[in-house]
C-alpha cells in the first residue's frame, strides 16, 4: 500500500518526466506520436475529472439546500441553471435535415433558434461581460491607491504612469506634437518617452522576471522528476 | 527576341523565355500578351539547390538560393512543382505565399542554418510535403496520392500576372531525423543546469545554505494567526491553470505547508478550485497536511471544492464568498489572468490580509496594487523550499541562483559584444572584426533569439 501511495507516483513522474524531456529533442514522427498520445491521455483524464468537479459542486449545493443554510435559494438557481443548460445541449430529434451535418432544434451553438444558443448568448455571455467590465472601476481604484505620491518610488511610478497614459492616446500625443520629429528634442515627445519607458526599463524588468521564472520552472521540474519534491502528493517532503 | 515573341503567340500557357528558363502565365488567368519586362530584366538568382530540411520529422524539403541583387521590390520568389522531372510545372496545390527580397534570409534563421555572414545573401523556402497529401485527400488525413519521391520543383519569380521559372530542376528526398541539432545548445544547458541542481541538492545535505528573507512568506504565519484570532476562514486559490503547469504544482506544494500551519492553529482553510484535477490534488494535499499535523478529525473535504472552469463565473463565485464570509486572509498562488485585479480588489475591500504569488508577469502589477505581499516570479517556486527549510529543496534554489549568475555573465558578454560590433561598424562601413566579429554576431543572434 505504501508503495502505491509513495514510490509508484515518484516512479511514474520520473519515467514520464524524462520521456517527455527526451522527446523534446527527437523530431521523428514515432516519438512525437507517442508524445501526442500522452497529451490525449491528459485530456481523457481531464474529462473524467470533470465528473468529480460536477459531483463536488452539486454535492455542496444539495447539502446547502437540504440543511436550509442561509442563501440556499441561490443553490436552487445554480442547480436549475446547470440542469437547463445540460438539457438544452442535448440534440433532441437529432436526425439532421438533408444536406446538413447536424441539426439540434434545442441544443448546440450552431442553431441560432435553439434554447442553448439563446441561454448562452443572452444570459451567460452578458454576465461574463459584466464581470469583465467591473475591471475598469477596479483599475481606477487600484491606480488611485498606487499613484499617491507618498514616497519617492510612488512618485516615480506616478510620473511614469502619467507619461505612458498620455503617450498612448491621441490627446496626449497632440500635446507635444509641436516638437520636431527628429533630433534631440524629439525624445521629449510623449509618444517617444512612452516607447522608451515600455521598451527599455519596463522590458528589462520583465525579462529579468521571465529569466527567473524559467530557472524556477526548471528547478521545480527537476525536483519533481527526481522525487526530491513530493508535497504535491500530499503530506511532507 | 523573335523566337520569344513567336513562342508567346503559339503557346498560351508555357513559353520559352530565356535560355534554360520558362515563363508561364498564372493559373486561372488569361496569359498576358507580353511577359512583363520586370520579370526579365534582372540577373536570375544563382546557386539554386534543394535538400532535405534538417532537424525535422522527414516531411519537408528546403530550397535555397543566392538572391539576385538586381531584383525589383515588387517581384517575389515562388515555387512550382511537377510530378515528373520533365514537367509541366504547376503552382503548388496549397496556399503558398511568395516571398520578397528581404524575407527568409538564411542568416536570420538559426534553426536550420549555421550562422555565417555570407548567408545574408541567401534565401530559403521550406516545402511541407504533407500539404500535398492533405490536398490529395481533401482532408488532413494522409493519403499517398502524390508520390513524394517523384515530386520535382522549380524556383521562380512572380508578379501578380506572370511567372518566370529558373533552372535547375530541384529534387530532394526528405529524411527522418532522430535528433534535433538546433536544440543541442538547449540540451547542453539543460543538462549542465540539472547536474548543478543535483550537485547542490547533494551538497545541501552536508552544508547549510543561506536564503534571503522573503517577506510574503514570513507573513504566512501572521495571516494564519490573524484568521485564528478572528475566527474567520482563510481562502487559498491555486490559479486558473491546469495541473500540468509548474506554477499550479508550486501552488499546491505551498498549499501543503499552509494547510499544515492552518491545522496546527486549528483555523479553517477553504480552497475554491478552477479545475477538477487541481481540486482532487488539493483535497489530497490538505487531507495529508491535516494528518501530518495530527488533526485528521479537523479535515473537511467540503472545504476544497470545485466551482467552475469558466473564468468570470469563477471570479463571481469567489468574490461572492469573500463578501459573504469575510475571510481573514486570502492567498492567491499560481497563474492568473484578467481576474487577478478583480479578486485582489474585492479581497482588499473586505479587509483581508492578502498574499499573492504568480509567475504571470503581466498580472504582477495588479497583485502589487491590491495585495499586502507579493511573491514575484521565481519566489513562487522557491516558496516551498523557503517554508519547509528542507535542505534538499534549498539546494535547488541555490542552483537557480548559480544559473542566474551565469546568465548575468552572458548578458554582460552580450553588452560587450554589442558595443564592440557597433564601434567596429562605425569605424568601417562593414565590420572590421573579421572572423571574431562573425562569431560575435552569431552570439548576438542567439542572444536576441532566446533572451
């Protein structure tokens, strides 16, 4: 039992980890074919895991309804929404008309008259868009907190942010459009300063982070492949 | 010239243009009354060759040539094919974009060619032979209607209306490669780095390594203590990426340590998951952590749950829980997208102490503005080692530091080379550094391609 819980996962991680690493250097079709099949396994496992996910979320909300916990009415909304979307996707009367590949009177995104199409585009998509649009307000509040010039660093951030914001909009660029296009004074144009800020100090910082991340990924991968790090299996190292 | 005119009049599709060269009208169009002079009035490319594409799976061939310096800008190179050496030569049966004078320069491509200054005058085209099969089958399934061994090609130049083809007839057999030599430097670096990591892991058993303080990880205990005092839960998010990404693995590694502390403090941790596989791993990780802490009875599997794998639905659900349950602490570890600020700002508005760690460099600024502590990039990967203080894990962190030192040296070398090449170019219109300059250019090319 201990072998199944401790040693076997490490052996599988080592064998598959090394194999995936090795086939990265082998372009021959047979090896790439095996690699592609491994990726298909991941998809299949993901599909089965979705059942676990559905079990988890429905179980949570059914328990909430059964125990009449506060806000259990929303759990009904979730369960009804889940069932409605699932039923609407089913290709009822699925015999396709002559000449068409598939015909779903209710289901599928291919049928603009179908219930699934209606629920997807007129309920789900607007709600997603609403969540995304809230981001604009949060950016404003976050920017306000960050750009308060309390320290030298915050002041530098504020100045840089103002330059970049102005340099990216026509109104901002028109403010310095009277400066010449070439020569020393052109470097004081807002769009030039914006490009410099984004392409030199900003890009340098980003690259530094990316290099560190790349090394961190390799180090973590090596720790997992060689069984040094086992926390992901649960428990200690 | 008279012969040329007669040929044009007699043969609507194919006509003899110059010695050894053929001009044909573009397919599906009426032949032009006269082959455009623009196709005839420049020196043809030389050294036209075909060979197997190196470092591939044996499905492509490569055509290279020395470009014609006198070719006008509005003329492009193209390739015609035939299923016999004698012709007739037809346009490729799949989408093929003719290439211009300054495109596909051999010196710019280090995957298939070694860097040489002379290669700035050479261009190339890759012909993917599987495209013939896809066309033959009408789908992307392979069906050998075209015999690859019988395919012959000719390089040509084209305008919108006509084509001029050049000799020689080109033919090459594709060969399957069992090692991609363009990745040799990658393999070398990876091997050296792995050896260094294993060396430091081994050394760590005998020697103590210093690791700099990471404020965000020092604050983990503080956050858990605060949650215990306030009697409120802790929210732990593993990001939006699946279990196959290393940042999610790092987040679940860290979850093990955090959950153990939570169990010791007798507090409560909630892990809303975006991916069902991540949920399964997190359930197991938290359960084991509670067992290790000697509190298996306190583990509640309902606290590690799946929500949805739709980005904004997930955010809406988590934000709703934050507002209703008012967690004392929020941990955001793993990879995040646009939802980072939505999560961070709502958490901030509820007064929770927030610690984030991500390798998504575009989301780091959003976490910095909305969280109390942020683990930037690699710190996320070092977090597990930092918290556990396990010597073996610390060894790998030290190895990463050594690799960074090497990268800094390489960067400095790049700077020196860059300045030297610039000065040499200023002094001498070309490059006065000879073969050394060529090597430096190669280094810079690699440098620009990979950093």
